[in-house]
C-alpha cells in the first residue's frame, strides 16, 4: 500500500498560539543537521544564549533554551526553585495561573493561591498584604494571561518581592517578543517563555533565564531537583563550557530559534513592542465598529492576544468553524471560566501586520453577517483604515 505524504491545509493562525512562522525561520530549518556536541552547534548555542539575554533585557549567565515546550519551562522554573515544604504564592486570574498552582503543588510546595476574576489583574497592595502574611520563598505570576488577554503590570513587583526576600517567577509565554519585558529592570528572578508565539518559530523550545539570586538558591538546594530532565544543575553543564552530555538537543528547532531571534533583534525590541500596539489598536477600532467588546479589564488589554466577548445571539463554534472552513483562519475559543464566552484573536510576531488586520476583520465581519449580526463589515475595515491613516503607519 502506498501512503501519500501529509499535505497540511493552508491556514492563517490567529489564535492564542501557535502563530505562523516567519518564512526566514522555515528556510533556516531546512539546513543540514549537526551533532548536538559538534563545535559548530555548540557555537550556535553560545549565540542563542547571547541573543536570549538581549531579548529578555538581562545579563543573567543562566539563560538558555530548554528542549521542550513552554509548559516544561514553567515546570523547570518551579521544580528547580522549590523543595518540599517551601512556600509559594501564585497569583491566578486565568487558566495558566491555575496551571502554575497545580505544578507547584506537584513539586510538594505549600501553595497559597491568590485569586482574581478572569480578565482582571492584581493590585500591588493585595499582593503586598499576602506576601506579608505568608512570607513565601517564591511568588509566581503570569505576565500575559493567554486565556483572558490580560496584561499584569510588573514594573514594581520585583521591588516588592525584594522587600520580602521572595523570588519573583514570571510566565512570559505570550509576552516575549510582543510587549515590554525587561528582566533586570523589573527585578525578575526566573522567567520562562515559548518559541511559537512572539518569536514566530515552531513550538518545541522554552527560553528561560535565572537571576544570580535564583541561581544561588538552585546551587544550595538540600534535595535533588524533582525532575532529572529539567534539572538545571545538569543542564548548565551542557549549556556551559563543559558541554557535558545531557540529551540530544532538537537541532532544527535551535536553528529556528536562532533565526527567529535574529529577526527580533534586527527589528529592535522597542520597535517590536510599538508594532504590536499599533496593529492591535487598528484591530480594536474595527472590532468596535462590528459591535464587539473586550472581555479584559480595559487598562490591561494585551495587544497580541485579543479576548473578545461573544455577543448574545451568536454562538462560539459556528463562527470559528466558518472562519476556518471558509477563510482558512484559525481563531481561539475560550478556556475555563471563559469557555463558550469569548473568541481569542492573536496578532503575534510575524502575524502582527496591517494586511492581517484587514484580513481577519473582513472575514469575521462576513461570517458574523451570515450569522444574522446586523453590523457592516465594510465599516469595520474603514475604521481600521482610518486609524492607520491617522497614525501615519505604512506597514
């Protein structure tokens, strides 16, 4: 029997992730393989570390790309910093904050869950009060909550954690490469992200970084790290000068991340942050003209992940199905408290462009009209165009 090669349908990935790869990244992945201890490949690893430090705005020596997805990055940070009985406060206002609570519990930490309504962010004074009561070793928080489209302010959080001698661990899965994130200036002790969103690469690696304070905690552990594979005391020997064998790294994925970071740094971090804000504002203008509102607290809306309330009279699945089948566009459904209540539209990395804004507004407007929605799709496109004209944007 002859098996046909897999020919994936053409999609425009505008959900919460993965996002479309940059064409340069796809080309980089076609390069020949090297051995994972080949001097040419370990030289690329050195470059990756340096570029990740630039992207994260940090000088942390312990900065690397874990050979696994962003959720493994979460687990890596928590199992390396927490030992049985250690106290952690986790701020949860969405699905991925809840997941951090579960991972910390599996690391046998004593978890205090600080909850807030989905779509909101945490008040610094509430966090201060909790830290004062609990005196935890670690505070865990999500910077860009993918399930709600909410952006948690971090600028003062590091200072607060320092007051209580608490390590600040940040989920930057949906923020790296999209919005302002500066590890050293914000006082972040450990961070993890992914490759398939703001960096416009395939999923498969998790960039992490530990401050010197966090690295010292790791070095003075009393017990072995719960996970052998994610044990940074071992991984540091592979990513450090020793090049001690730990695992066979996904060579092609590292090629992809190398090219993805080259693109990010060529554009410049500030320019990249401004680009995401620009196209988000154009999209928001069009969505408003369609009569669609955000589920997120107004002051905390993420530019790269737009969580849109599903209006009364419309259904979730028929709209997403029509977007996919008729236009080849993927948008995301809601999770948890927002299941069946929102659509999530991502404008991340390579997909954060003017033509994409017009494409998704036109398709969504057309689908909604067929579903009986009484708003003019043309007006949405005109609103986005008016915004661009006023901003002077050309791309």
